[in-house]
């Protein structure tokens, strides 16, 4: 048996059209959609992400404000840079790219972001809202994993609600930016949920969890972590991992956390890398940036603080 391939690029194209329409509508209503990224140092993955966002913002005619700071920047200067973006009227969304250097407290930087501009929900207020099931913004990677799942379920004619209610979702990796939000989203869908991290691998129990999964979301940053022996033939596999590996001609190529050939030969459906979660994540971030423009505009007009339920874009 060979898995159905869940095409992230096609899904991203469709999403991009709806985000473009929403941004246009916001513009007509006087709301300004603008994305600011803050990059400290020049890490390979952050720089590649920043280039993709710059291109996408340009395609969508969204103002883009890149802020580059040296790896030696002090925490106070980094927080001041974020405060400047909080005050900038043309910036609706702020993304602080990870990783930050070891001398910087991520928590202090995230806490300095205006919660209404915090499009990755890293401020404790937004992370708390997500955990409580009343999000202001859903972090783009976890949102994209479930968007791909939902669209795939639609494409095969399965009822989303019934599917999640009877499914076990296993999430490999428990970071605050991907694994934990994915667990929250699976809980919101009333699925049975298991979260495993590197201790499951160290103790040899990873496969015992993953083989039971109806949906397996893998976000560990370990190329080839999941092989054919870790999955069942009913699994739908969402590979979040993006790992640079030296390719031909000295150029890097990206591989996921899943051994694609081996796993695709066994499971029901799978996302490839590249071309799976990544392209959708990029567009989702712009979607959140547009939602933030709507929220800021409401705050300016009448002091209202909107939640996701009232921020939904078409
Ligand atoms: P992270 O390093 O912050 O967290 C990794 C998590 O995986 C931790 O909970 C860790 O305990 C767990 N882990 C590590 N080794 C493991 C193992 N052997 N077995 C089981 N669990 C293990 O990473 P992150 O920011 O969550 O990112 C994870 C991966 O997802 C990376 O490859 C990253 O590049 C990728 N990523 C992709 C997107 C996208 O849009 N597709 C977005 C963000 C991150």
C-alpha cells in the first residue's frame, strides 16, 4: 500500500487566496496589515524563514519590517527594539525568530510583545488563552498541521468531528512553539491525545506510543526519527520537522523527522518535506498578521480586545 500524499503547497495556495482577500477587505476598511520580524544573529533556519516571509509579504502587498540585531545584543536593547515595534502604527504583527542566543531570556522578550501584536501566541497571556481553549491567535505551525488534517479529511469525505472523536492523536516533541500547541488543538477537537518527548526515545518506548496513533504529528527536529516500525497502516502522519542536510553542489536540502519512503509505503496519508507543513505555516503567519490588524483597529476604535472567535477571517 502507498500513502496518500497531503499536498501542503496546494493547500497553501488556496489559503493564500483567502488571506489576500481578507487583507484587501481590511485595507478598504482602513486597517493596516504589517509584519515585523526580529532576528538576532544570522542562524541558517531563521534567515531562510525570514526570506520566505519577506517574499510572501511582498506577494500579499503587506508592509514588511525586518529588524536585524547582532548576536551580541543585550537583553535590554532587544526588549527596546520590541517596544519600538509595539508602538509602530504600521506594524500589526510581531514575530521574534528563534533561537535566541543563550544570554537572552526568551520569556522576558516574549512578555515584552504587545499581546494583540503577538501573532505566534508566545506572550504568556496568549499561550494561556490557547491552553484554556480560548485563543487569541493559534501559533502558525500547529495551526497548519491541523489545517492540513482538516482539509485532507474533507477531501476523503470523512466527517471531521467524528474522526477526531474516535482518534488517538500522538504528538512527538513537546516544545512550547509546536508540540504543546498541537496537543492543545487536538484536545480542543476532543481527540484522545498522547504527548511524548525525547525521554520516550531514550527509554525505548517511542514506538509503543506511535504505533497506536491514528494521527501522528512529529516535531522533534531529528531526521529519520520515525521509521516504518513506528507506524500502523491506519496512521495519518504529519511531519513538522525541517532539518537542513548537505545536498548536491554544496547546497542544503531539507528533510523531515520521518523516513518518508519507508513510512509512506505503510501509512494511510502523509505530508512530505519539503512541500508539507512548511508552506502552510508561512501563509498562516500572514493570516494571523491580518487578524491582528483587525484586532488593533477594533482596539483603536473602541478599546475592544478581540478573541479568535471574532477575528476569524473569511
Ligand atoms: P525544539 O528543539 O524546541 O523541541 C523539540 C522537541 O522534540 C522537544 O520536546 C524534545 O524533547 C523532543 N525530542 C527531541 N529528540 C527527540 C527524540 N529522539 N524522540 C522524541 N522526542 C524528541 O524544536 P521545535 O521548535 O519544536 O521544532 C521541531 C522541528 O520542527 C524542527 O525540525 C523544526 O525545524 C521544525 N519546525 C518546522 C516548522 C514548519 O513550519 N514546518 C515550524 C517550526 C519548527
